[in-house]
């Protein structure tokens, strides 16, 4: 049965007409036209659909809309804008931490959740936080460098 649901997405209250069991990912992409979160596996195993819900990384492909009511949802579009990137987005660009780009929104969300909880994570903590995000391009080392850069921990090597 279709119902009207109100979600807070990227700080804005949004009315959605949908079934309560519809995955959050579908509402984000189809109803709200927010395309950063991607459909990967549909089983909550790849991380490409990651969003923040009340500051915690959440897999939107297997989170029903009813579980989102009254919560604050942040997608990659809510972290920054093309003209005003947040520090993490800027660091990913500077480190060229993307190849195909399919997994990057989920990885950015996972990294942001980590930084929000731990502003100065170690390399190991970054690796553990990003472990649940699959990337077939093999740019994991760049992801880690980008998070280290965003948190002010990247040691620059100057050529001699």
C-alpha cells in the first residue's frame, strides 16, 4: 500500500509517496533524483549504496523507508557541492582517489562516518572503516591517502 512518508534528507524535509518497505536507495535515486548512492549488489555487501543516517554509515539498498522516518539522512550530495567541496571530497580529488568512480560515493560516506567519530584515525582504522566497501579498480591505497590528507595527517615527501 502506497503511503506518504516524510524523510529528512540533506537537511531538507522531503515528502515521498511510496510503500513503507521500499528500500531507501530507490526513494533517493528515483523520487529525490539523488544519484550518488549506487545500486551495487542489492544485498548490503558492497557499500556502494552507503549513506549517513543520524551520522552512522547505513546501507540504503536494504534499509526500508519505515526505518528512516524521524532520522537525518545525508547522501554524498549533502556533504558538499561542486563549488564548495568538503575537506574529504577535496582530498579525494587531490589524491586522484577514483578510477571508475562507481564505489567512490560509498567510500566517501564511510570515510566521513569514520572522521565524524574519530577526527584523527590511524591508517589501520581507515583501512578497517573502508573494508566493507568493495572497489574493483584497486585504488585502496589512494583512498587511505585521501583520508589521511583530509584529516591533516598525510606526511608530504619533498623531492631532494
